[in-house]
């Protein structure tokens, strides 16, 4: 069985040593199954969350806060 080549989410370089690869999670895709997110061990703490879902969540929370009737 061959191992797949993973790319670091932080530096976009291939991770050649399997012991250096850190699995960060799974990113969904609109038109398919998505993909796994990997990083070098040294870069795992440097990877930021995807800003798009954070912006969407912030907009939803602001909308709810501004449009919720006072009790």
C-alpha cells in the first residue's frame, strides 16, 4: 500500500516524512466529498481557521442579535 503525499496547509510544501505530518481535520466541499487538511508538525499551531465560515457565523450572530425582540 502506498502512502499519499500530503501538503502543509501553512506553507503549501509537500510533507515528505510521514512522522512529520499532523492531521488537522476535514474541510467540506460544495461539489464533492472535501479533503483532509494536514500540516508539518512545526506548523500545526500556526494554521488559522478558514476565515469564510467565521465571517458567515459572525453575520448570522449579528443579525440575530439585532433582530431579536427584547423580552
